[in-house]
C-alpha cells in the first residue's frame, strides 16, 4: 500500500510536471500576450488505497484533456497565424497603397514643380518678348518720329523752295514784263520820236513854204541872203511874234522875212497837241531861194 501510494504520488507529480511544461510550451508558442489561466491541477486526493484502474482512467482522462487542449491550442494558433498573415497582407497592401500614394504625390509634386518651373520659364520668356516688343515699338516710334520730322523738314523746305521758285518766277516775270514794257516804251518812244521828227520836219517844210509864199522880195537886195527867225505861236498856229535872231546882214531882208512869217499866220503846224507844244516857240532859217 505504501508502495502504491508512493507510485501514485510520483505519477501525480509527473502529470503535474507535464501540465506545467505544456502550459509553458503553450505560452511560448502563443503570440497573444494575454496570460491564460493554467488548467486546474486536479486535486491530489490522498488516499491510502486507490484502484489502479481508476488511476489509469484518470491518466487517460488527463491525456485526453491535454490532447484536446493541445488541439485547441493548435487550432487557436493556426487561426491566430491566419489572422496574422491576413493582417500582414493587409499591412503590405496598405504599405503598397501608401507607397503608391506617396509616389503619386511625389510625382505630382515633381510634375507640379516642373510645371511651375516651365511656367516660370514661359513667363520669363513672355516678359522678355514683351520687353523686346516694347523696345522694338519704342525704336519704331523713334524711327517714325524721325521720319516724320524729316518729312516735315523736307515739306517745309519744299514749301520754302516752291515759294522761292514762285517768288523768283514772279520776279522773273515782273522783270521780263518790265523789260518788255521798257522795250515797248522805248519802241513807242523811238516810234513817237521818229513820228514827231517826221511830223516836225514835214511841218517845217510846210511852214517854210507858206512863209516863202507870203514873202515879198524887197528891191535892191542881193541874192543868197538868209536869216534865222524865232517864232512864237498860240493855239491854232497863230503867230504871236516873229523875230530875227541871226541877221542876214541886211535889215530890209530881215524885216521882210519877219513880215512874211506874220502874213503866213496861221502856220500849218501839226494837229497833235504834244507835237504842237514843240512849235510854241521854234526857230528856223529863212532862205527864199
């Protein structure tokens, strides 16, 4: 009996040891930090006398419980591992999505930065073009203003030249007209002079003839006597006075000559008033021959 009790006690300790080892193994295999309660250690019933069949039955029961617990632990472990794999897969997917999103954001930022840089370059180029256009516009305006000033100056010079030409033409025409008039006046003057000289000559011839016709030759005078008589007329050729200014040397001849002039009144003077003015006072040589 004592030996049986000792054997039972040893077996109980062995079972308890296995349970403890199983618990430690289970805890070491599990990733769940939750501390699970240890299976209850069957109370060791001290008995002085136990049936061996009951002990074996109890051992089998304990083994079965241990196997069940081990199977349950394996099942729980597999479920936990499956859950962990699912979580890891989910985390990988999330990480992949996060990396993809980060890459998209980075690419977008890079594109945005490139677009911004491109836009800056485009704006700088546009600004440069505008500045160039403004410079060209200013240069064009300056050139146009210069051309306008040159055209205005040329127009002014042209107007001045036209005025000068016109003035010169007017002056030339005036000079030509004056020259023509002078020539015409000269021609008329010469013609008038010739006409007057002709009229005077003819008038003198007529006067001398008329005086000779009215001259009475005094007796006892020699031939070839002449004298110069100064005659003063009034309107119509009437003789106002007749006076010998250069004597023939013969007083009788001289008086006869003066008497002949008075008897010839009115003298046949020109009807032209201007020419007649030259006969208001005139002299002629009386030569009765």
